[in-house]
């Protein structure tokens, strides 16, 4: 009996170990580089001879050519991410309420249009978006990235909110209406409080989408002062002998917040994700 | 408190007509029950009164005022839903006071009204709980409390007891009836359960396929059903119905002669003969039957007997000594025989 | 049995019809505006830009385009299928009820949750032929001169696919896990009693329930993988000699060369493949809508 259990446990471990290695090696590598000096980084070692935090210091003090605008770039990333999250939340919540609860005319068409945007690969939309932002005179303006990200995040947001909203019993709206609620009162006092978990998930989703974005960021923003950190990191690749260990340190700083935020809110997000794009 | 009237109400959902010209007057303070099978249109009628459904054609008036174009919130009605529809994120107290809060009433007024309703319904100790912490019966009471706080002209109930178990249903029935006697608010109550209708109503409207089959007091419907549908719908166990031919003194049915009084039809006319289970006695002389099943329920005994190839139900008081497989002699009580036209179902 | 509650279809509120419908329009308007300004106009404009037949002529004559198309097809066929087979397998692993497996699944999500730049750059550096960890270790442990991971076009494409799989696998594993969890345990128990082996349980219980989800997910993933810019661009930049481009990165390459019409043409060329898939996905979701509403 115990032998059988041991065997099946062993089989599980046989899968777990490669999965763990596969998942963590690139992550560990970032960490490895960021605490290495320039020489030991290139020596291909698994652990640096003299682990150091100096690279982080260099980053924070903006002491390198590519880092001169580190703080303004990280500020841009933050600003763009939060603005995207907030605006997506506002736009999507209203739209989902209108479509799901108010049954507004044309709601299905709008939902379909949103779904279409969601399924089309973002990379394809990037080219026309770039041209259009040029026409609107928004290139190099942080708002262009924010609005582009809102455009990309809203469809999924509306979809998730609509799904969650459809699960709320209709009698609640009827009871509220008989109790004398106006549309805004229904929205504020009944709908929003019951949707809080989904709202958190959507805000987090849009926030992370904007923070992690690279393609749209580097297409739409190019001025040193407007670019978010993602683009700043990309600049490191311009020359062949850039200080990769400093790049990795910066990348680690850049990569930590989204992972941390995702882990903090993953309870909210997993539910939304698995009932989102694909239904069984 | 107010009167309610429906005038020639018609309604269709797409191509299906669900209400065929319903007219109904409910007096001030009356407890009116709309009862009928699923799909008969009773809920639709109620929801039209509530303003939750569009009226196809016809008029609905509350207290003499036509409310067709009036929004739900201005009709001064309160509704208790089958699923209670309590706001999950609000406490019991907040649930009950919600309508007043929407109108920006003073806090002390809201509190006193809520406390008053809570006292009537015995909810005092639950005021700070959330709906998810309550049992079905308690939630239903909160839903009623919410309606009471409104102090409306009309109470609407949409199958409120359907989600409760049998015992609770019986207890809640009594509570709702007591509430009505205390508050005397005009009440329109929808249910598919004829026992609820019989026990609670001042008057019952039996509905079927979008029409009112009969309107009257409970016992009236029981004693003199206007047609076959009402006869079989009201009363539990259901009335026994046999197909037969009218002869001058008796009905020919199932190869036997069934007694009937008076001359209510023409000789040779095809009729339906109805007799309630509680109105058939076991006697020495009468119609021969074979006992199939005996169901002793303590105070009464239900017997399933077979005459020719039809199974009939008998309900006798007390215990019965007769057993399955034995012969029984049936004696229907003459004064409780119902006759209906075989074609139209109308009472003869 | 309790009465069947006839579900009342939600009614568009009546009188005061104007108030409720008005608010509906007001609340829907912001998104409609976003859509019109940032989707409809750009797409229409873009298609208009792509109207010249000459763009397509020059496009088809560009050898880079041909390579890109081939790369893209390989990428889609291999990456998506390998990814889904792995996801299918791992989804079965991760649904085991053990605490340590749950912890592992939390770690497993990191590639997907972490942004592309740090992670893909990390892999890029690991694969550097001269000083990258992989080749250093290969030399140190096995005395092998590791290959030119990123400068050999075929190897580089393979690496890009690996990067894509590394990043996308967790998401799809999660989706398929949800699919597995939806299968009632009793079915497996009944199969056990009937004497089914592990493989038979998969074939007769798991797969029939998962089949639709698997196929729909694969199709959706095809669309999204087609648009995967990061995996190729951040790993190779399309190099060497523009030999590792895929359609997603090719469009951007043309923008960089200031050939906007070619960029649009590249996208238009991919549309006959993308649009039917998108249409299919939309129908499936709307179809599910009808069923559950």
C-alpha cells in the first residue's frame, strides 16, 4: 500500500522537478546577473564570486548613460499604468452595466465589437493605431499610450464584468426599482457593491497590461522624458557592449511590481480569467 | 389601502398570447389569490400590476387611478419575490429600510419604521445579520418586512413560499394570513398551490391559459366549481372524474350506474361525472370496485380502487379495515355529485 | 419539488423609459467613443492605406516577406501544438490535491505574470553563444562548444518558439485545469470501478469533456500567437539578416523603414487567416451567451 503511494508520489515529483527548473531558470538568471559584477556575469557562473548590490545602486543613482532618466521613466510607467487601470475601470463598468442590467439598445452590437477587438492580435492593431495617433497629434504624448491601452484592455474588461453581472439575480433590480431606485441609485447602491471583486480584477488586469506593454510603448512614445521604463530597457540593446548586469538589475526592479501585484490579487484574477475568453 | 382593478387586460409575448382579456376587481383590503398551473399567466398579471411588464392592452387602476403609464416606484406598491431578492451586501435592517433611504428620509424615521416592522415579524434579533446568514424562512420574513416598511397601498406576493420546505410553508401561510388581518392592506397573491389559495384567500381567481376560469370565495369554488378545470384543480386529493352518458336517473359510466339527482341534462348526453374522494362512502349497496392500494395517514385513509379500468380515489375518516385485493362497494353522496358537459367542461 | 421558477427575462424598464434608456446610452457612450476613435478609424484608415496593389507586388517580391511567412507558419504549427499538448498534460498534473502542488502552481504562473522584457532578455543572455550561461556550462561540464543559438536562423526560430511556450504555457494550463475541474469526480470513480486504466480514463472520461475547450483554446491561441511580437523581437530582433521575422514583427520592421503601406499590406495578407478564426471565436462566445441567458 505505502509502496504504491510512494511510487505515485515519485511519479509526481518526476514531473514537478523539470517544471520547477523550466519555470525558474530564466528568473533565477535575472537575479543572478543583477547581483553580479561585470566580469563574473560574463563568466557563465551559476553564482557570482562576489555577489554585490552595487548594480542596484547604479540604477537608483541613474549613474549610467542609459539610466539618466530612470526615475522619470519608472514614474511614466506608473502613471500610464494607473491611468489605464482607472480609465478602463470607468469605461468598462459603465458599459457592462448598460449592456447587462439596463439592456440598452445596441448593447449586443457593442459587445460584439468589443469581442472583435479582443480577439484581433494587438500587434496587428499596432500599425494602424500608430498612424492614427500620428493623425491625432498624440505621438509622444503619454495619453496616446494610455488611450491605446484602454482600447486594448476594455473589451476583455467589459466581457468579464458582463459575465459577472449576468450572474446577479434580476429580482434585485426589480426589487430596487419597486423600492424606488433611479438608474444611478441602482448603479451606485446595488450594482457596484456587488461587483467589487470583479472590479478589482479588472483594474489589476488593465494596470498590469499597461505596465508590461512594450510594442505600443515604443511605437507611440520616443522622447526620453515620456518613455516608460519598458522602452528605456529596450534602449540598452542599442549597443553591443552595454552593461548587461545593470540592465538585468533594472529589469528586475521593473519586473518585481507586476509579479507582486499579480500575486496579491490573484484570487480575484483567476476567477475572472478562467471564465473569460474561453468557455468549455 | 386601495382597490385594484384590471380591465380587459391582454398580453402577448411575441406570437404567443398569454392573457386573453382579463377583467378583475379587487376590493380595498381584500386578500385576492391568483392561482393556476405554470404558464397560466398569473405571474404576468401580477408583474403588470407591479409595473415590471408592459401592458399589451387594457387598463390597470390602483385606487381608481389608471397606472398604465406610471413607473413602478410611483405606484405605491410593495412586492415579495419568490426568491426573496434581498440585497446580499446589506444587513437585514438596511434591506428593510432601503426604499426609505432611496427617498432620502430621515435616519430616525427609517429606524423607527424598520424597528416596527421587525417587531411585527419577530426579526428584532436579526437586524444586524446579512441575508446569507439567515434561513429561508427568515429571509422570507425580511422580504415581507421590506414590504411592510414601504407602507404601500397594495402588497404583491409572487409565489413567496415555493422555495420553502413543506413544514415551513404551513407556518408561513399562517403568518402571512395573520399579517393581513392585522394590517388590512389590499393583497394580491400569486401561487400554483391550491392549498395556499384555499387557506389564505378572501377570494380566489383560478386561471388557466390566460383566462379566469372562475372567480369566487374558496368554499364556493370547492362546492360549485364552474367547470371541469376548476373542479379538478381545487381540492386535494383531486376530484374523481368519469366519462359517461346521462340517463334520466343515473349516469352510465365504467359499466355501472352512478347516482345523480335532478334532471340536469338530456337523455343520451355525454357527460363528465365528478365526485370528490371525501364524498364517496363505503356501503353495502352501490358500485362494485376492487381495492388496489390502501394509504393510511393516521387521521384519514386514502384508498385507490379500480372500477372497470379506471382508478378512483377515496378519502375516509379514521382507519379502514379493508385491504388490497378485496372488494369494496362505493356509494357516492348524491348531494355532492358534479356534472359537466363532456365537450365544453361547463357545469351542468 | 419546488415550483419551477419561470425565469423572467429582464425587462427594459417602461415609463421613465427615457430615464433608464438614457442612462444606458450615457454609460455606454465612453466605450463606444473609444471604439470609434481608436479602433474603427485606425482600422479603416489602415485598410485604406493598404489599397495599392503595388504594395503587394513589392511585398511578395521581398525575400524577407517570404521567409517571414514560412517562419510564421512553422511557429504557429509547432509552438501552438506543443504548448497545448504540454498544457493538457500539466493540467492533469496540477489538479492533484496536494499542498505542494498548489504551491508549485503558484510559482508556475510567474513566466506569464512577469513582464516580457526582463524574462526574454534573460533568456536572450542565457543563449548568448560566447558568454551565455548555457554555452559556458556546456563547455565546462561536457567540453562541448555550444551552437550559435541566436545567430543560426533555424535555431533562433526554435528558441523563439521555446520562449513563446515558456511565457504562454501557464495561462493555457490554467484554462485547461478549469476544464478538468469541471468534470465530476464520480465519472472517474465509475470508470475505476469498471476497471479502466489511466489512459482509458483519459480517453473515455477526460478527453470527451475537454475536447471542445481544447479546440476552442487552440484556435484562440492561434490568433494570439500570430500576434506574438515580443517573443521574436526581444529575442532576436528579427536577426540575423531579417531571417527570423514573423508577420507580427515584419509589420513593425516596415514601419521602421518608413514603409507604412507595406506594413499595412503585411497585416492585410494575414487577415484571410485571422478573420475566419476571429469570427468563429465570436460566434462561440455569443452562442454560449444564448445558451446561458
